[in-house]
C-alpha cells in the first residue's frame, strides 16, 4: 500500500488482502484524501492524543460505532500499562503491578477512536491459567483488531509462538509489538530480528515500544488506524481543526511575546527581538503542517510580506484613536504584525497559497486595533509583562482559522474580543 495510502508492512501478509480490498473499494478521491492524512499524522503520542480528541466526533458521525481492539499476550508483559496509555478516562484505567496475574478479567475502556480491551495473561499453566487464557481468547475473538504484546527483554519462546499461531487462526488484523525495549536499547535491532525469526514474520512487522515510558505507542496507533479506513477518515476530517488549534496557540504566544517586547525600553519595534519571535513562530507552524523550511527561508518570507511597512501603517491607524500612550501603540503594532505573519504562514503551509497583501494588511490592522482596545484600561502606565502577555493572549484566544473568508476579506469581519 506504499502507493495506496501508507505502508501495510505493520500487518502480517495474511491480512494485507483484506485491508487492500477495503482500501480499493473507496473512490479515488477518497483514497487521495486518506493517503494525505496518513502522511500528516502526528509523530508523537502527545499529538496523537490531541488529534484523537478532535477525531472522536467525526468517527461517531460517520460510523455510529467504534472499532474494538484487544491487547493479548503472556502474563506480565505490560498489557495493562499499554491499555492505560490508550484509555482516555482515568476511571477506566487498569490496576498495574509487577506481580504476574494482576489482571484476572478482561476490562474495556474508550480510547476515543476505538474501544480497547485489556486481557488476562494467555500463557499461564494449570486450571486458573487455562481459564484466564480462555477469557483472553474470547476477548480476541470479539475484537476487530488485535495487539499481540510480547516481552522484548525476555525473548520469544514456544508459548509465545503458540499464542501467535492461535491468534492468527482467528482471522483478525494483528499488530505485533515488543514491549520493554527500553531494557534492551543497545541490542534492539538484534532483538527485533530474533523475534521476527521466532514468529516467522518479517522484522518490519514488529513494532518496538516501551509502554511504561510511552515510547513507540504512536506507531501502534497508526497501525490500528491503518486497519480500518473509517478510522483514517475520521483522522483526516479532524486534521484541519487539530492543526489550527495548535497553530492558534503558537500564534497567541508569539503575539503576546511580541507585545511584551515592544513595550520594553528597547527602540520602538526593536528589530532583532521581534524577528526572532516571528521566525520561531513560523518554524513552529511549519512543523505543525509537516512542512520543511529553513531559517533563511523564514526570513525571506518575513521580508516578502513587508511587515515593517504594515507596522507603520497600523501605527498611523492607532494614532488616530485619540492619542493612546506610546506603549499601547507599540503593543498593538507588534501583536498585529506578528499575528498577520502567523496567518500568512498557516495559509501558505496548509494550502500552498500566498495570502494576498490586502488580507495581511487587514489582519494586521484588525488585530492591532483590537489589542489596543483590550489594553486601554491599563491607562498610560504600561502593565507588568506578565499582565500584558496574559491580556494579549486572552484577546487572541478566539482567532478564526485561516480559511475564514469573512475575516480575510473584511466583509463581516469582527476583531476577536478580549477574553
């Protein structure tokens, strides 16, 4: 599926046919959307959790149900720890202990895009062990996707090979993960190769992770998502909102920092501190949109939009408001130009389009005037930097996304209100 929406090597070849058929049943334009979504998914667990939060509603609207994912493996390999990394509600978390056999019954909770099931150890001997193994296999039988969790530190023996074979006979897409890889960090490549050889699968079918440290879990989430086009569709639908929320936070912080810089004793709109803040902001937005850009290219972009000229234009607009104090003018100009730069960058990275100069100028003016109005109650004496940054940040909290045509054209544009 390298040309059809992402790699399928996370699953054993037995499942590729089913997943390919589900993928091929989608219209070409839908495949293109999902292919792009797979390429833009977050690279870390924190990003995945944020995206899942935005995607839950889209999934429920589209399907009315969640996929069921069961974590199956021998006792004491970290199944409950991984389960706790997935579930969203604290009350759904499982008890975790170093003693084998802590989990005696299957337990389920919501991971947002799917429901997840923690199961007892599936390798114990004796009557109690056999009963627990049956419970684990029953949970696996009722699941849509399986996560076979094994211990990378202890290695793969006959019980693990037998469990892998039993799960394979259920006919479910299966993600194979080696846990506790933090304990064998230096030997990790060799450990993965040995495990793959023992299970009779290719090394790329095995995902290394440390459930305790939260490392590698995002790869398991990606593998689960790739097993069901509806999950990828929900992620794709949530990507714009997720990315704008992150961008909004970056722009808000940069705007408030720029305002604080502008009211310091440095020369008005001191070039180097502001250009540093704006450059860092653009680089952060580029990372959010998975866009590679150099610092040199960022500075070219800043120069292209002529923020110095915009700042002077806004200065004259603010000066008409009845002679506000200099610190207030400086804060409004600095925040307005910085936010406009953030909008220009987000539009460029998201749509590959340069925001028209008139739109940039309008955003600068609108934000600048809004900041001045929100800060007027401080009087002629500038507030502390902490108070100033918080007030500006609050004023920028409700910025509309870059695609808001009314805000960009000014037809019915309203400046974001304080708080």
